[in-house]
């Protein structure tokens, strides 16, 4: 199970207004384990950055002037994410910007959803915690994920933080994703040849305890007592 936790920084809020991606940060999870493999790049947007965006991420046009264009890194980026599941907080925002960048490259470049799946952790958090704040900072606080080192937003740093949040938020399922040998090490049932959970052959038979005559009599007496105290409305005697 290969997943890529992804975040972007942009020149503004909407690709429809011509805003561009200026940073991409990705970290790789393999079977819910961080592998240390990552993809990170800054990009020259060839346009001015909104001051409101600069206040969020601290990236300005002077810093980005000598950075590559999206078209120069697109092939490497696609190779890194292809076939994986992208884990993104507020996925429509990042996916919308990435699709706009790919569209600018013209024929031969498809939408990001054609290369990989996408899981939106904001939608997941809203489902798990309805009516609560579910920003990345709020989730860090809820799941005790350290983010005090983040003074400004950064794509790679936010991707690393989101990876920790995602693993904490979905931690109840981690044992189901272990390989058969790891499941055995953890004392869990192994897997059949088809990959589905199997039953350990060494497991002892389940005990079967049958009730005796005195148990049945006690049961009937209890039902009669309930029937009497409820004015004849004991459902189990109907």
C-alpha cells in the first residue's frame, strides 16, 4: 500500500484567476510507514505573488526567480506519485492547482486523478469530528502531533506534519495492513494464500457451555417475575 502525503504552496487562492503552484512537498508512506523517500521542489510561477499568500508561506518572487518551471519537473513529479494514493488536507484546493498546471502543459498530460487516487483528510476529519475545527493545526492539537516548529506554512513541512496526523487519525486500522509475517510477529491471525485474514491452525477449539435444567428453571422464574412487575407486558413470554 503506497501513499503519498502531499501539500502545495501557491501564489494565491484560485487557479481560475491565473494563480500558480510555487512549492510542492511530498513524503512517502509504504504500508503506513514513512520510508524517508520524498519529493520537494520550489517553482518559478512567472507571475506576482499575492501579499496575503506571502504572509502565509514567506515565499517571494525574488527567492523563486531562479527556480525551475512546473514543466521542467512535471515528469519527475508524475513518476513519484503515479499509482499511489495521494493524502491531502483540503484536496480540492491542491488538486485544482495541480490540474491547472498540467493543463497548461497541453496534450499528453492528464488530470492528477488519472495518475493516482486521492484521499481528502479534511473530509475524513469532518466525518470523524462533525461540528469541530478540523484545520491541520486543530488536528495537531487533537491528536498530540507536534507542530510548534512551524512558524510559516511550507509544503514539505506541512506534508510531514499531515503524515503524522493521518496516521494518528486512522491508527485503529494499522494492524489490518500488516504483511502476513508482521501479523504473525504481532500475534495476529495470519493470511491465507488469497491474502485474506486466515485462522491460526494452533488456535484451541472454542468452548461451548450449555445450560442445564436448573438454569432453564431460573430463566423461566425470572421471566415470570418480569411479567408480573410489568403488568403482563413481558415481551419474551409472548
